[in-house]
C-alpha cells in the first residue's frame, strides 16, 4: 500500500525551490517507509528516474564511482547499465540505502555541481557513522527525517481523510467535544497507540483487522532492529539499552538509569554508545534542563535524560516481549482502556513521539519536593515565543497537577500556558488547561 506522508510535500518544495542545487537525504529508522515514499515521489514528479539499491549493488554500479572526473562518461555508463533515458532536469537518481556504499554519498558533491539531474538519497543511519570515516561528507546535501506515521497520517491511512482537519479545528475552538465524540477520538488514538506508525504494521491491520497479524509484523521489525544493533555493537550494549526502555519508563525514575541496565557503567562512560543508538532514529531523547527558560538547549544535561521509542506501537509490543506474542485479549483491553496495568508510561511515550514528530525538541525538568528524596517533575517543556509551556501527562482522567502548580509558582514570570494532557475531555482547572491527549500534535 502507498500511504500519504507529509514529507512528500517537503520533497516537492525542495524540488521546486532548489532546482538541483542540493541533493536530498531522507534519513530515518529501518522500515519507516523511506524507499516507498521516495520512489513514489520519483514516479509522480519526474519524467523518468533511476533507483540504485545499495543494499545489493552490482559490480558494474560500484565501478561507476571509481572515477568521477568525467561526468559525460559516468552518465553514459549509467544509461547503458540501467537502460533508462536521461532527461536533463527531468530525471531524478535515487541512491537507496546509501549508507551501505559511502563512495556514492561522497560522489554527491560532483553530481550536484554538474546540475543535469536531481539526486535523492535514503539512509538508515544505524551504521552510517562507521561508514563515513574515510569520505568527505557533501555540503551540498540537505537532510530530512522520516518518522513513523504520525496520528494524522494514521487517520488518512485508515480512511478518515477529513478527520485531521476536523480535529485541528476543534483544538482551535478550545472547548469540550462532548462525551460521545470524545470517546470516539480516544478510541482512535488508542488504536494508533497500539498499532503504531510503521507502514507494514498499518497495512497488516487494514488487510486483516487482526491484532495478532499486526503484532507479528512489529516483532519482525523489532528483531530486525536487534540484529542491526548487534551488527554494529558486538558487546550487546546498544541492544540492552533499547530493550530496557519500557521498564525504565515504567520505573518512574527521573532519568534513564544506565547502571541498572549495564552494570558498572555510567552515562558518561557509555555516551558514545547512547549516541549511536540515538543516531539510529529508533529512539527519541528527552534531556533534563537545569535552568528552565527559553533556549533550553543551553542548560540541558548531556548525561541526564529519558529515552523513548520512536514508535509507540513497537513500544507496546516490546513491553510485552516476555510473551511469544501479544495476545489479542491484551490489545482489546488496551483498546477499550480496561487493562489493569498502569499505562502512564505508554501515554508518556506516545506524547513524546507526537511532540517530536511535530517538530519539538524534548526537554523535561525535575526539582525536589523537600520531602526526602522525592521530586516534582514536569514531563515536557516547550518554548513558545519568550514563554515556557510546561506539560504534565496523565494516563487517567484525574486533574491533579501538583508538579505543574509548584513549577508555575516557582517560575511564574516565565510561564505561558500550563497544560495537563490527559484522557478526558477539554476543560479548565484554575489556570491549568486540561487537554485531551489526541490534541498533542497541535500544541
């Protein structure tokens, strides 16, 4: 299935504005739909295209990049190998999985300078750092990240084409939906939370309407990730860090506890390993800030962070990894909001994913309550203009928000809107705006 993706419009804007002056690198985790999106774009927006899959390049293709001084010879040989007609300024050449063949990425500098054709690269950056040590990264390369399908893209995929616009209009009205409509939206959100935004998982749901089939797909993707992790890190540390994300969030600790996952290690000692995991785009990092204010990157703590999974559907499957498969009964109870397990950590991951894919960097803040070792915590901090927007996440309908209240009193001059994200309808509780979690992308 070909799903509508927002990044398509970004690619179209790049094509029209840059006119071949830069190449486009579409990066992202494995199986998020990079190759499908780029090939569909090439088919629809160009007279012809060439797709070179560097996960399995022929010897002839590899030999092309040995000598880049004469572009006429390069393109003559490329045409003979592929059999594709080369239309000047109407052809795009796609380097798929370019991280597997660094010389092709280095060649972008010369190809873009030639200006005859457009170039799009796709890359799963799980191993790209190890593959670029002996090449020059082209400055003529513009990069965009393709994330798993967001909630709006998921609604489009499931046939609710007008729903995202209606949802945004409702958010702008800033009033309650009413119980019946709210329940419908929460069910849609929980469905997205359980299936996630990996295109193969969404396709499995649409084809079968069977959560067992969806879970099988998600487990295949997770196994692929673990294989990748072990391939680039034979010590197994990256795999362990990734596997522990659900338990870390469920523990309600105020940061990822490295030592509890990898004994005798600290965040400082294992910083490079964590950086490689972050580069894989399979996780999203939320950094603790020491001085909450606009410009939060200036006070973020590099070694105090929380780690979220980039796809909450995969997160749910990993959370039940102890079972051979996640039974449909668990999915059904999660979907109807009847599973007894506390789901705060799932909603927190969902909010992190929705905020990040909407273009926000992730930051949080903790400070002592004065009662022993306990802390207040602001789950997420956004900056809007010259003000902070603190966010607390609740997996229930309770409107308690002690951390928000104390934080806003402590930093009153810096606070704009204060938001409680929860599972009930839109409301106000004093100065706190209680926002249904499905409105998160519009904050």
